[in-house]
C-alpha cells in the first residue's frame, strides 16, 4: 500500500473519497464499474477486494472461518476482518448483500 511522507489532512482525504464515491455512483452498469475498477486498481488490489466480497455470503450463512478459508483459500485473517465489518462496520457489506439477494431484508 502507498505510504505518504505526511498523511493528507482529513478534509482533503474526505473530499477525495467523496469524489471517488460520486464517480462510482454515476456509472450505470456492472461493465462500466468493472472498466473503472480495472483502471483504478492494480490486479492485486482487485483480487484483495474480490476476496473480501467472496467471503461475505458464507459469513452471512454462519459458516465457520476455517471452513470458509478451506473453500475459498482466502486467509483466515481476511475472513475475520470481513466478519468484523459485518458486525461493526458501516453496513456496506450487508446493504450490498441484501441487494444481491444474499440476505433477507430483516437481517
């Protein structure tokens, strides 16, 4: 991951993230988002994000971390981080999972 000699001021970082999320929101299809992500991310970054997303459904099904690791080859550490986000994060994984039909709206 890129390390800056000095971190961006919080205001600048928030502005940059806001601009990125606005760009994503304006894309109209999965194909457009894929092209944007291909340009934006390195192959390793895309793989890491895909790995995180891949473990969401089995976590929501209550499958144990080790079994998820065995099935997906995603590290147990990553599985644990995603699980922590599902429990205490901003709700993005659950919202996306719900919209994909992975979970019922009551979850």
